[in-house]
C-alpha cells in the first residue's frame, strides 16, 4: 500500500513524496506588506460613536490572486492576499482599512490543477495570520478596538471563483 509522506527540512520547505512521480516542492521565499491604507473620515468624532447601543457593523471583503514571477526564476510565484473592511455605526463610516500582504513561493513538480489549489488555497493560509495582525494593530493604533478578522475559508473562496 502506497502512502504519502510530508517532510519538512526546517527551512519552510515541504517535500511530498509520491510513488512514481516527482517530489512536490513548496518553499516560502519571502513575505511582505505590499499596501496598507487606513481612513478615519469622521475623526475625531468617530471615536465617540462607539457604544453598546450603537454597535459597529463590519463589511469584510477578501481576495487572493497569484502570478508567475518568470523574471525571478522557474516555478516562482507571487501570491497576494487582500482584505478590505468598512466599519460603520448606523449610516456613518467609522473607518476603512485595506491591506495587501504578499508572498513569493517556489512550487515545483505540481500538476496544473494542484498548482492552482496550492497558490489560491494553501499559500494564503500562510499569509493570513500576518495580515490579520497588521490590520488589528492598525485599527488599535487609530484609537479603535482591534479588528480581529475571523479565519477565512480559502477553499470556499477558491470554489466560488472557479464557478464563474
């Protein structure tokens, strides 16, 4: 009976050994904040608008994109995770925060369908905690409670994108 074995060498590199095929190689080369924007359009009055009676409502949008970085070498890809949140109380916007966090990944010996799933599901799973922390710190530094974004369903996002 053949089994798949995942091995890590401690350098963020994962090898997936499969019988009769090349080894899948997954390496995180770099990760970085690409863009960050914070708008507090009603400051300083917006800081007084938060109360238990008038609890803020959040609209959170997320997106994942990827592209090959052919000028960096073969099998190297950039993945961007973008999150935007508009927070309102009643009809008034308290703040808008938007961030794009990116990673550069090396992925070798993956079939096209597996590669697509790695780029749009697995890679953003590595990026999400960093962007979540940046957004929480940004909103806290702006005088609001930290915006703690719940974990995202990257599988659901991938399936929704592929139905179009």
